[in-house]
């Protein structure tokens, strides 16, 4: 009740055409001035900021794509390096196995050659020993035969008799009774 009486007494609620006209003129003037002086720079700043944001987004997308590409390249390089390392290990293992086999074959060959050389040396020494034993046996047989016969035969007869005796001796060093002959 108090409110309607206050409003009726106030001049704010009354319509005043002069005030409305000047308010509209002021509003239009302020709008034109703001549009000319403030609205253009504000819009240009907003557009510039929008362009910067769009540019930043595009740059971030490019950088991300480049980072993903580099990551893929690194993964490929790592996989290639692992493959190469595995290949090198396999090749080294094969080369080491081949080297070991060659070394073993060479060692076997050298051992066989040493064995053959030793066998030849043994055979030569055996032949020399047999020849020496035969010569000693011939000399011994000649002396024994000379003592047994009490007469001296000439040298050629003794040698022929000794040779005949030696030819009758067995080659493996055993006598007819199986006992091994020994020379003093």
C-alpha cells in the first residue's frame, strides 16, 4: 500500500517524451562511436586471438604427427638394430663353429701325421735293430761255427753258412722252442 503511493508521487514513472528522445539520441550516438572506435579494434583483437589459437592448434597437431612419426621411426630403427644384432650373433656363432671344426680337423690331421711319422721312425729303427741283430748273429754264428768245426774255413764259406743260419732264424724274435732270444 505504501508502494503505489510512492510511485505515484515520483516523477520516474511519468513518461516524458523529451527525455526519451534525448536518451535514444545519446544511445545511438554512443553506439556509433563505440562501433567506429571500440567495436572494430575489439573484434580485430578477438579475430587475431582466434587465429593464434587456431594456429597453435594446427602447430600442435603437426608436432604431434611429427612426434608420432619419429616414434615410429625409432621403433623401426630399434627393431632393425635388434634384428641386425641377432643376425650378427648368429653369424658369429656359425663362424666360431666353423673355426672350431677347422681347428679340430687341422689338429686331427697333424696328430695323424705325427702318428704316421712316429710309426715310420719306429719301423726304421726296428729295421736297423733287426739288421744289427742279424749282423751280430752272423758274427756270433761264425765264431761258434769256427770253434765247433775246429778247422778254419775260409771267409766266404763262413759267411754263406752264417747267412743260411740267419735265414733260418724267425723274424719275430722267438726261437723254434718259443723262447725269446736275448743278446748280451
